């Protein structure tokens, strides 16, 4: 999977998170933890600020769960 392909898939996740704080319900769940855990290496080593600006809600969730 290319980084561009992944970004387009993350756009779908971002659309969901536009109207939801978390994946399921009103609290952090295992779904959020699993997703964020898989995103940490990607965010740390492969994504630049301009790429993160295209998925602001995903970025918000990752920051929320890691701080």
C-alpha cells in the first residue's frame, strides 16, 4: 500500500471522526486504542505536517490518545 493510498483511506476515517469524537460511543474504546497504536509509527516517521492537515480529525484522535 502506498502512502497516498493510505491517505485516501484515512480520509474516510477522518470523515467519520468529523462528527464523532471516538470510533464508537462517547468514550475511548479498544477500537480507538488499536487504531492509534497502529498509527503512531506512521505519524512519527512518515507523515509531515502538510499531510496531517488533510486528516485533522485523525490527528486529533491520535494526539488525544497519546497525551
